[in-house]
C-alpha cells in the first residue's frame, strides 16, 4: 500500500514543529522534524570545536558522525548524536545559527537527504523543514507553506525560551530570526520558498487551535482523510 506524505515548509519560528506534531498525532502518521537533524549536525560541529559555517571544517565530520532518529514512548522525536540523546540540547538558542549554517552546505544536505526520503517511503509522514515540498518530497500528497510575521514569530520564540528558563532579550530573538530568514532565503542550495503547488497558511492572526483547524481542512480536502 502506498504511503502518504504531508510536507510543511516555512521560516524559523512559524510553528511548524508544534503544528506538524499535532497533525501527525491526529492522523496516526509519523512526525519527522528535519530541522532537528540539521541542528544535530550543527551541534556536533560545535562539540568538535569546528566553525559550523566553514565547509572545509564541517564536511569531513560527516564521515564520523553517528545520527539516529527515534520516536519514543513520550511521542516525541528524539535525536541521538554519537549514541547520546541530544533532543533537549539541540533546542538551545545558539544551535539555531549552527543549523542554518550547515544546512546551506550541499554535502550536508546530500548526506541527510536519503535518511529523510527513506522515512517517507516506509511510513505515512508529516515532515517539516525548509525544503520538504521543493526538494526532499517534491511529490508529497499535500504541501503547506506555513508562515507568520517576523514580529509574531519572535514573540512566540521569546515566550518559549522564557518558559524554559532562557533569559534572552526580545530584540535579540527578533534579530536572530531576521538573520535566519535572510540566510534561508538567499542560500544557493535549497533556498526557502513556497512550492508552486503548496497551500499558503499565514498564522500571524491565528492561535494554535485555529491554525491546526486550518490544516485539518487542507488535509480533508487534499487527502480525503
């Protein structure tokens, strides 16, 4: 039986992970957070004392890095790096920059591409990232481009950090998001943009439940589920 796939792309802080995770749970699909995979590669570069923005320092690490993605009893996707669960560590604010830097490298993207596609071949998936509908799963059954204003995304991200005990000024969070947007949009390899056949969902004025309901409607219309 053919598997079904839903691709959710969009800029940093748009709520992709939260919404994709909720949607996958409702549908009984496997949730795949591709951003977490890139964060793990970026974290490894940092742990090895390498410049995450320098391909000459990062690419050789791909020969030795051990990545494992699991879905455990808590329903969360866990990332293991060299056998160690780094699920919490990769969410630290500094790792966002490393993820953006390594994800711009064609060698890193090629290295991780088959891992992502194999999951979609083996399971019904909801997969989120920056280039899922354009590069990773161009034949996805439903493509959603999820976005929100930079101010709103920064507000949400700042709230998350504060809840987790992080004391980062709002202006710093906003500036980091704007920088991340520019890097994602302008990189040569797999830049962030809306696929021609993707449905746009702007959640600037929507709360979590309203955003999820909009996605449910898209799934019902496209996949008849």
